[in-house]
C-alpha cells in the first residue's frame, strides 16, 4: 500500500523522468550550434601547447620568439595555452518566480535556465573541464556521463527553492561559479554573496534570465499583478501608467547587478526567453574564455 505522500512523490518523479531525455537532447543541440563557432576554451597560461604569436609589448625579453620575429620587422611573443582543467560549479535559481512565462510559446525562465546550464556543461565537458552543481555535494568531474548526472541533480533537488540566491558554499580558490536566475532579489543580498565568493578567489558569471514581459511591461488597462513568492497582489486600473517608471527601475536594478559583478571582477550577461538560446550560450561561453573577466 502506498500512502498519499509517496504516491505524489512517485508521480512527480515519473513526470520529471519523462521530460529528462528531451531536455538533454535540446541542450546538446544548443551546445552543438555554439560549438561550430568556437574551438575549445583556450586561455593564456602555463603549458606546453602553442596557442598563438602576439606582438611584443613590455614583456620579459626571455618571452620573445626570435625565430618568428626574424620573419618580420616586429618582435613577437609566443603564447601557450592553459592546460590545467578548471573546476566549475553551476547553479540555477529554483524559486517560484522562475516558473513565469507571459505567453504559451515562451519558455519559462526555469526551463531556459536549465537548458542553458546543461548546454554550457556540455561545452565545458567537451573541453575536459570538471563540472558539478553547486550544493549537490558531488565534486567536480569530467566525462560525458557527468552531463546526465547534472540533469538528474537538477530534478533531484527541490523544484521550488525558498531562496532566489544560493547559500554560500566553501569552494576552492581559483574555482569558477556560474549562476543562472532572474536576480530580482535585493541588490544587497546578491552583493553580499558575490563579494564573499570573490574574497575567497572564486571567479564567476551571472546570467540574468527574464521573460520579455518583465522587461517591457506590455500590459494595459485594469491588471491584477500577483507575486509568485507570497508577496501578495496589486490591482492597477491603468497598468500602462507605470510602464516608464517600471522600466527605469528595472534598468537601475540591472545596472546594480553589473556594478556588483564588475567590483568582484566577475562577468554579467542578460537573456530574454523569447530570444535564441544559442545566442545566450555563445555570449556566456565567450565570457568564460576571457581570463581577466572570468
């Protein structure tokens, strides 16, 4: 005999399992679209693999490649590729606000966050990086089997998390953290978390994912707005009357996020759910490849 709680959990698990393969397939498709335009996460660093020559610029004389320089009137430095695999933690906002979609043909913010997280993981794993989910308790690892483990980890965690930012976790110095969410929480709360990681030498990237209606407030007339996380509701007789003020406030919040990331030497990007996922993934992937920003 199965009690009601067990039956509910079983039903939910079966529903998640049904969605599991399509999301992985979609994530691989997005990753493949981006992989065609990039050639691995090359970074300047210590290693033996040649990357490129670049013009000499106040470098130590020992770094000059005299053979390459002899073929030109300029001096060139030989750069090698960083060969050490990175440890990268991934996190997506699991709060109720992420389930919002303003139109049936738009993905929810949660669906887009999970798609981009898995697609990014696919690209990173192809480059032999070590990846895991923040808060999973599983150490970063490489190999294609990790992608399936990440997907299972997303669904094994509570689907509705009480907080829109993750609790702080002790990560090794020089590790990297990528967070996907709408980041509509108070800036002070986000700043406290990012600063705490930055002080410990953790580099990161914030990708803010919003529905197009959250950016443009296209509603007119009498509209009832309800907070998805217990904030209550607001009834407006003319929603269009507050559009300009709303857009201005959102822009200020986004500028605050940009400033928080910049102060921590993290990178920050934005994405709308009505725009192509590969576009967001390519921008994120390029940001991760920049050694000074991430």
